[in-house]
C-alpha cells in the first residue's frame, strides 16, 4: 500500500481510508486483545515492538482511549497469562510496562492540568521554540499550519511553512515522512516513529512541541488527553523523565536500526529513491 501526502484542499478527514484501518467497539477490542496474547508465542513483543513493520504491538491504544477496554482488565489477564505461559512471560511484562507508562501520564495530568499548554519544566519557558498562537477558522486546534494563519513576520512564516511540510510528510527525511503519511492515512502511527517525528519537529526544526501535540490531537484516533501532551513534552525534553533534554532521535540512525530493509518506509514513501522525492529540509548528521 502507498500513500500520497495530504493536501489542505482535501477534506480534513478521509473517512473511507480510515474505515479500512479503524474498527471501533468493545467486541473488536476484546478480540484484538485475545489475538495479541495468543500471538505472543509467534511474535516476540519484547524483541519486535520497536520495529514499525513487524506488527508486534497490541493495537489497543484507541480502544483504551475510548474506554472500550479497561487497563485493569488488560493488566490482570496479561499477568495471569504470563504466569501460565512462562515462555512468553518476558514479552507480556514488557507490554505491561507500556501500560504503566500510559497510566503514569494520567497521574501527571491530574497534578498538572495544564500539561497540554505549559512546559512541565518551567525553565523551558524561555526556550526559543518557533510558535504562533493564532487559531485557524474551522480547525479544532489552537494553532494550525494553513495559509489563513500565516503571520506578517517572515521568520514566523518560515516556521509555518516548515510545519506544513512536516504535517504532509514532505520533509525529505524518509522515516519522518513515512510516519506522517501513515498518520494521515490510518489515524495512527507506530510509537517508535512518533518519537522520531516529534524529535525532528522540536529539535531539528526548532518548532514548539505544542504545534506537534495539536496536530496529533486532530489526526490520531488514539489522541489521549494525558498521553498525547505527556509524550510530546517527553520527546521535546521539557517534561517528566526527559533527561537528557538534548537527546535527539536521529532519523537516519533510527531507520538503520529499526527499518534496515526499508519495509516500513517503502510502504509509505515509495518515491524515496526517485527525483520526485525532496531534498532534506535540514542536514542530518550521524
């Protein structure tokens, strides 16, 4: 399957495309959970959950987001499954650690209700991220890269142009573009790739994490009040457990490690080795 980058002339959400990837409802959540547990013996979660082409993750994120399955049920039944099947215990517990991370985000949101709009580490309030606090008519976000919101300041106009290329998956960085196109077409994105695209936006392009958080909120089917801003602040370096704040997910090294055969990238960026593919927006150093 291939996916062309989005244009802002298209409808905001392609229902026909999403319908082939998203199957909501409690029955679907329960089936997916059972399939995931039973498949642990064939596909090691511990070894493959960071491989975007491996299909090793549970796929339960959106179901958790909408309450179609509870984290308590997942915890109890996965722990029991691990106790009864020692050969997959390591995989089961690796999965449960991710479930804890999600609940930790909700714990932090309870104590920091401004998680989506203010830096957890206040020293980052002076960090020179590019930011435009100007809503676009018809958008549910507080900021959106769109011609109607381009400001008069040329410097701000430049970062909004860069933001739009990131949103469309036209940065010239294959793993970043693959992730952003996967997001547009399916309403989701592999977690490893989420870290890569977030790092690219905030640390390579120097654009405020709130622009990324708001785009994810508008496009992810599993966009979660706690996890979305919590993880964006983590990858930007201004949130909890974010040390070292200068950590950068080099997209070329991430590709070598997690998509060495290009299976994931070629699915979403088929033109990567052709003249049609743009040059990188920013040099990437190994």
